[in-house]
C-alpha cells in the first residue's frame, strides 16, 4: 500500500486523546469530604467498574476510529495486479498539432479536426497547438508525467516539413512513452511551382523544378514551350489582332504578372463587346481590381493627359477619369470575366498600362508565397515511431482517487458500533444504580 | 410571595435562621415558636414544694401562714417548703470536624447544633434557670459555667457564635466535666453526631443518669449521612481522620444498612439508660426538632 498524502499519517498521534481521556476518567472520580466514611466499605467493584471490559472495548473502538481517520486522510492506495491491469488497459494521449505556416492552409483544417477527434477518444487526452513540434512535444511530455497512471502516448499531427521533427526532438520523449505520427495533406512528390508571369504562346519558358528527398536536393530546369496564360485577353476592333499580340508581347517582356485563371480579365478598346453583353461588376475580386486601379498612382498620372472618353452607360462602372474628369476607363462583368473598357486605342501606352495595372492588383486565390514543399518522408518517421510502454506504476502519485473511501466506510461503521455500545453501557450502569 | 419562588420556607427553617446573625433573636424566635401552646413548661423551674407545717415563730414571713388551718384550729402554723431548686442545664456541643458537613443547599451540622443550643439556652435561662456550655472536639475547647440571667445568656450566645469545627471527636472528657459541673440535679444536653462510639461515651452518659441528672441526647445528622444518595463513583475523604475510600453505587446499600445499625445502637443505648434520645436532621425546621422533644418530655415518654 502507498500513501498519496503521507504527511497526514501524523494525525495518528491523536490516538493519545481517547487514551488520555480514558486514563483521566478512571482517576477523576468525584472527591467528597464525608463525615461517616467508616460506614463505607471500599468498593472494589468501583475501581474495577471503571476498567470494565466494556470501557476497554469502547477505548479500543475510539482508538481504531482515530487511526482509521488518520489513515483515510493519508489517502491510501493499494497497487494490486488488477489495478495495474486497469492502468495498462487505458491510454493517456497527448496530441501535438502543428500550427506552423504550412498548416494554416484552410484545406488542412478539416483533416486536422478529424484526426484530433479520432485521437481524443482515450482515457485522458490533451491537445497542444504549437508552431514548433519541439516545444509541443516538451509540453506534452511534462503533461504526461502528471497524468494518471496509464499507457502514455504522443501523437503528432503535422505535414512534417523537413526539419520539423528530428531524432533530438524524439529523444526528449521517455522510452516508455509511445510516439505516433499523423500526416496531414502533402506528399513529397516533385512539385513544379506555378508560373507567375504572363506568357504568350510564341515564347519559350523555363521552369525550375525543385525536389527535396532524403538523398538530397534536386533542381531541374525545364524548358518548354510556353503557353498563353489563360485568364487574360486584349481585345480591339476587328483587324487589331496583330496589335493585340504585340501589346501582349510587350507586357510579357515587361514581366507583367500572370492572371489567376479563375479570375479572367479582358482589356478592350473600341467596340469589341457591346453593352448588351455585359452586366454590373460582381464578386469581390472584381471590386478589388477596380479599387486597385482607381488607387493606382501611375495610372492616375497617365490619365490626366487623356482627352478621350468612354461613354457613360449602365451597367458600366467608371474606374479612371481623364484630363477633364471624363471617364477614360470603365468596368463591367461579362460571363464571369472582368471587362475593362479603355477610351484609348489598343496601341496606346495607356491601354497597356491599364492592362498591366489590372494584372498586378488581381488577387490570387492561392497565396503568392509558395509553401515549402519539402517534407520528412514516411520511412524516416517510421524509425521514430514506437508503441507506448506499460503504465508506470511508480507514478501512483497522480492517481485521481485513492482507496480512502473504504477507510471512511469502516470508520463510519465503527462510529455506529461505538455509539451503540456506549448507549448499551449507560443502560447497564443505570440498571445497576437502580438495583443498588 | 414572589411567583416562581417555590414553596415558602417554614419560619424556623434552619437555613433561614442560620442566615440571621443575631443569635439571640434567633433563639427567641425559635423558643417562642416552639413552646407556644405548651401548657406547662417541661423544664421545671422555681419549684416551691410543700414539705410540712410548724408552729409559728415570731419573725416568720406572714405569707407562709396557713390561714385556713388557723380558722379551723385556731392555731397559727407556718407552711414549710422544700428547698427551692432551680434547674441547671449544661449543654455539651460537639465541634469536631465531622460536624462541619452540610448537605448541598443546607446548613452544616455545627450550624444546626448552634441554633439548637441557642434555643435551648434561651429557653432555660428565660424561665429563670441556669445554663452552661461545654464545647468539645478531641478535648474540651471551651467551657462556660452554668449561670442564669440575660447577661449570661448573651455570653453563651457569643460563645456559640464563635464555634468552629475542627479536630476529631472525644466526647467522654467533656461529658464527665459537664456532669461534675452540675452540682445539683440538672439537665445534661449532648448535641453531637455521636461518631465517637467507644464505650466511654455511653459510660459517661450512664454515670450522669445514675447521679440523678436528666440526660438528653440530640443526635444531629444530615440527610445525606442517613440515606447516602450518591449513585456515582466517589472518592470519599473522612472529615476527621482524612482516610480516603473509593466508593461506587454498589456501596450505597451496605452503607445504609451499617448506618441504620449505628442509629439503632444509639437509640438502644439511650433507651436502656433512661436517656432521652432525639434524632434531628439539618433539613428539619427547628421548631419541629424542639417541639417533638419538648412535648414528649412533658409527657415523660421520651425514654
């Protein structure tokens, strides 16, 4: 048996109280100065009665009650094989969730929640959301040491970017604590980063493919025929196709940003799109582009020298004004495409500036900053994975409930017996007095 | 009477009387309350008993001439009486340590004996007789000769007031002294708890009766001593010897038997020697204590 509160065992010295009361009571018969003492036969039964078996039994009961109270306060715990087996049948699990930059992608949220929900079905769990796995594992180990006795395990939920997990970090975990990894999204396949610049079909393009494996880093330059970036059109009057292509090539040469294919933009001059084919701008990305254009300082500077104008008509929205505050750029939506109508001709520098400005402010649905695609391979993680060991019986100090309730129950029983015996003894004494 | 004050105490309740510091007042009240209604004083005082006739001699007191006899016989005769005998009483009062016991809420035996002796002295002197006092414990502690008169009464009452209980009990020297001091037929009154049971006390009392004195014994006790109402474990310390005894509820029955035998022995001794024996307890009203004795004495049935 072990004690969760061993200092409470000092309460056992209180057994001296009932013993002292018993001893004092036997010596404190009332004294009375009496004139006719010679007629009193010394009562041997008097002294014997004070030490009657019933009184000794009461004393023993009271001593036992005090002892039981002291033992119960010390919170005893029997570590039996059955108890050890119950400890081994349950698991205390710390879940370390990686919340670094790469894991903040909304697409990772649902898988993480699913994994955490599944792993939370254990005897006792706690989740640690950390940006670095090392600090999370350190906190998890500290928590497990305070957890009630059970098999202990750490589950790491991450995309396991290279460097996030290492032997040193795994070494912080005691050997009796299991370690398991749950990967979210990502694979370590070779990834070609998307093109970020406007391209035309008649230009060659280079792409760098970077691959990181456990054998090292590979960088492959891929040259391929460029494709025209989808999502951007330059429209003019009939016969302006060559001019449109030339303007496009000029934009490519200037390193203009490529559009998001899901957010198409068309810059037109002339009458390529009639008023009946357009509708009012809708969608946040269109409004963001319009706002960006209206705030573009270079565009505003160029527009001050523009004397042309575009008609004002519904549902067009005026974006940029010219020299005389006349509209020089208006916007509308056509079949989910943002149409920017310029007053200047296709070959005008202003028209190219409008196109370039629109492409620059167009928000990508995906972050521009590319996340590091390098992750720790499964084979490496497998070398760190281990099963949880048996429950640590020496960690009984963390037990949530002691066996003190049995001592309290026994104490209550003895209290009832003591009360009954005390009343019974008093009745017997009363009968004796009446008989005397 | 105030509501809730309990039943009124008798006028001669010893507790009330003991609270009165003027012992003369107490004695007068006691005696007046006791003897009222008695047709005759039980204490024979100035006794002019007719003895004989003799011829008149010149100079005889004319009030002693029997005029009826002169008328019948034409001779002058003088009545002669026996010598007038005033009563002399000697009160022997026990002031040993055992007399210092009193029941809870009551008076001590000594206080009760003091009231009793004061009442007796007041009565005796009040009817023109003489009274004296002997205070004893293990020896005679104080002696006041038998005299008459109010001044002497006050002296007796002062001596009674200054009584204190101490020492063991040895009554026989005091009884012998009292007996010897009674030069003529007198009244010897012993007020004690009679715990001195060696044969000398009885011997002295018997001697006093043989001499011709009237002897009356007031056996003063408390209710506790008679009934032993203690049903708990006690350590009893003897007031005189200091001996200590453990006692329990089982000892009560045997105590009562022994004590009843003790009382019976004294009653038998007194009855066998023609001694008046009156047992009083400290919770008895004084008038009840005295009246019983005085009435019985006047009928002559206390023996």
